[in-house]
C-alpha cells in the first residue's frame, strides 16, 4: 500500500504539490483562528449550584440545603458524580458531567431539576447556577485607584456602573466584584425598648416591609384624559425609616426611631482585599465564558475599560493587578522563538549532512507544512494554542524531519546502487 502511494505521488507530482499548498493555506488560516491561551483548560465539565442562606451554621446548611440538592441532582443523565461543600451561610454543589456533554445542555438539565427541588427547601432559599466559565476562566483582575472616594462609594461604582459595562463584552461570563462595603440601611433594635412597648423583632420587620412597597391602582378618565393611579412607597432616606409607625399606644404612634437606631452602613464582611500592603481596594474579576479565545476576550475587555473610564469621577482609574494577556504573549512568544530556532538548526544540519540542496529543500519544506496542518487538527479537536500544545509541536520537529531524511537517504542509496550497476554494465560492454 505504501509503495503504491509513493509511486502515485511520484507520477503525479503537481497534484501532490497543489494538495500540499492547499493544506498549507488552510493551516495558515487555522493558525489565525485558533484560540490562544497561556495554560490548557484541564478542568472538569462541571456546573456549579450556589445557594445562600445567611446567618445559618454549616450543619444546618448541610441538612436542609446541601443534602436535598445533592440527592436530587444525582439522578441527572450523563452525570459522573456530584461533590458538595457547606459553610457558614452558603452551600456549593459541583455537578460533574461526562467530558463529551455540551456545557449548556448540562446547565439546562440542572435548571430543570432545580425548578422541582426548590419547593422542598426552606422559605427564602433560592439556588442559582454559577457562571458558565471554567476553573481557569479568571483572565483579568483589576482594582480601582480612587483616592477621593471611600470604600462604600467605590463598591457602588463597581456594582452599579463598571460591572454592567464590562459584562456586555463578548466572551465574558461574569464580573465578580470584591472588596469595599456594600451600602445598606441598618436598623439596630434595642431589646429593652422592644420589651417596654411589647413588640417583637418580627413586628419591626413586617412594618418596614409593608412600608417599603409600591401599589398600583386603576386607570380612570377625566375630560377625555386617562389617569393612572398608583402609590409610591419606597423608602429613600434614614428619616423615612425612622418615621415608620409600628403600633399605637395611648393614641400615640410608636415609631421605629423609638425602639431602634437607623444608620447607613456596610454589609457585614467575612474578609477584606488588601493590595501591596497599602490598604483596602475595590475591584472585580473578569470570568471568561466556556470555550472562548482568552487573548481576544482580554483585548476586548481592555478596550471596553477605556470607554467605561470616561464616565469615572475625576481622579478614578483602573489598576490591572493580574492580566493573563501578558502571560499569553510571553508564553507564545517564547514558544514561537523556540520553533524558529529549531527550524533554522534542523535546516542547517540537514544541508550540512546531506550536502544536496534539492534533498535538503524537500525536507525543510515539510516543517512549515506539517506545523500548519497540525493547527487544522487543533481546531478540529477544540484544542487551544497554549504552552503544552505548542511545546508538543516544538518537540515533534525532530520527528517531522526524520521521515524526510530517511526517505531521502533511502532514495539516494537506491540511485547510487543503480548508478553503480549502470557503470559496471558500461565497463563490461566496453571491455567486450
């Protein structure tokens, strides 16, 4: 079979050259469209289910949230196993699917199952899916350099402006905020005053909820003009919360301010983010969507940052603390330099040892063509250009030229034997 292929190739050299040229052009096109990353994505095909139930201990979270979710999610199709962890106020469940399962199909199956499980969970507990990213999806971290803003204002700027702007970038799954204070109205109840006015904490909670609402009425017409009736009751200041009535005692309204103090403060934190020992910082993590080109997403995020920064208050700017784009550039540049050096060294060695320019040229041409074809296969199997894949190509250069050298030496040996036999026949004919 091999002899027939070689014979056919020798008889149809122009067809072989045309096919090689076409594969080289296709491979060059594949190089430009192959996803580029610094590290390979070896994470499992997983869907994360996150549940928050603040104020509860790990054992209660495990019994009433994690265990019911795990036992129900284990029956999903094409699933390998389910892992879970419970901590104070939070539950994390990792549903691991088979490697050939489409990630968005898996997320749909998990959502379908969650819709039936939620009614068996405690009131107010709502499981939600994590971002459609992988374990190596954190491609860029940034903080805000804002000396004129306090931590609460920085976090508000991050949550209500920057996050929404960067989430629109193609390939971004989530912008995870960290650091600072999340502003909230906090009502600190005095238990002695509650006892004096014969009230309970639930009475305060119900009163605040009832007074922080908006109700709609009907539409009525007057003089051929339609009017929509509604009541707007959302709380907008500390004073409005303090003036909420709780009950009437001896004809006098008991207000929130009579039994509690109201203030604007930050939500209770479990940790802080410190940068270089210079104090707390507020920032975000850019999480890349599954299967996207890391280099392209990072460039798009940086371009979007320039647009978002135009709306910042004076003196505020981005400070990028982790950028995988730089690691990608350095890694790819190092591998490219190694490939070029190997190609040059191999070409020189082939020329010196064979000392026949046509044989050396036929072997040297194999290197770029084979490398270009390898990128066609990388795209076909959804493998990105990273340190491991490009290093494998670099290591395979020696194997690539081995076949050409062996074939050239074999052809040279057969031609030399035939030439020697022809010379012997010529000598015999002359002697005779």
